[in-house]
């Protein structure tokens, strides 16, 4: 049996899509464990309706403690040899579980990680977010140093031996946990078994997400400094982009007082664009020159979100 564990928090827009896609899978020996993490919207009611209708869906009601605690609660009652983690805003293919099971049978690995392979929404910002991830993940080979819980499977005995996800880390917990898995054995990277993701559809939503991701990554690195330098899902080029964006911000502030800083501003902007030339070229190949051109100001805005998020992460609550 495979146990598919889904943490659910305010996911009324997507959770039914997630359930429906898993239920349609060709591999039939599975259970779904949905852990409602104190949702304030209709997520609990929707999940409860599915649990009453389908016998292989179990619902756990929990207080809001974060995704790590929710996943750990689900794992406590899981009966499967393989624990499969997926997010409530993801949609899977019909052969998703079968491919996961085949990977564990074929390869001597502790875990299997997959990627996002499509966006449910076809708008500009959703596609930009998708291609940003696909560009970053292109560098991975057959095995990975870490994986994301949007699409991550691990042997149940390995999960229990590691004590599950760290519940004191509200984000980046998947990086930490999967890195611990990789220290015990191999994590297979299956780029052909991705999930469709419901990305943010507005610039505000996208930038807010990037801010939060960087903030929590900074907090993770403060607690576990070695992770900042190990090979993980994080692209180390981002560090340089954050530094250059900080210098850009300082030059913008100083420019009204000394025109020399206008040159510094132009230089920082040029360097940021230069660093992102490979990504821009990737966008041209995937979506064409116009899409890539429209993406340049989004890249700069994203970098400012990273800068402010990193600074916020340094100021511990």
C-alpha cells in the first residue's frame, strides 16, 4: 500500500482538484490521509465530504501548527510501506502513483522526488513561476541532495527513523528533512513524474510568496548554517542576486544626493540582467521573446522581494 499524505490549510480553491486527480490513479492500492491544519475556510467541509464518500480517504482534524506537524500526524496512522507527500494545491497524473511505486521497485533508493511539470492557471504570472522552477531544476541529475514536499515519497521506515519533519521549522522543513534522508541513502529524481501546480495568479501573490519563502529560508539557515552551503534545492546564484539588489537599493537612495550613484544604479541593473541571461534565454525558448521581455521587470521585482524577505528573516520574531 501507498499512503498519500496531504496537509490542508485554507485550500478550498484547490483541494477538490487534488482529491479527484489522486482518486483517478491507475494504481489502486493506496490511501489518502488529509490533515486539516485548522483551516478557516471551507477546506474542512470539502475534505469531510470526500472522506464520507470514499473509504480510502481519512480525515484528521488538527489545530493550526504548520505543515510539518500536519504531515507527521498523517504519518502516524499511515499503513503504507511508502509515504507520498503532496500539497493541497497540486494535481497529479493518472499514472503518478504507479510511477512512484515502479521507481522504488527498480532502484535501491530511500526516497523519490518529482517536480512541477505544469501550471493549472495559464496566466502570465503562473507560467513565469513555473518556468522559474523548471529552469532551476534543469541542473539536477539522476539523484538529488534534497526534494520538495510538493511531490516527495519516502520509505516509511526511513521516515520513522528520522523522526519525521521538524515541527519547529514553519517553511523549508522539506529541505531540511530531505537533506537528512540523502545522508542515509539516495533520493531518485524523476523529472518525468511531475505534478500540476496551482501557482499564484497575480504579481502581488507571487511577490508575497517569494518574500515568505526567502524569509523562512533565512531562518532555516540561521538555525542550520551548513544547509546554506550544501547542495540543495536552493540556487546559490540567488545569494549574489540578493547582494546586488541590496547595492541597487542603496544606490537608488543615494542617487538624489550624488549623481555618481546613478552610474552605480545602472551598473547593478546591468549585472542583475546579465546574471539572468540564461533564464531569459530559457524563457525565449519556451514562450518567445515577448514573454521574456515582459519577465525582466518581474525578475527585478522578485529580487527586491528576496532582499526584503532575507532582511526580515534576520529579524527573528
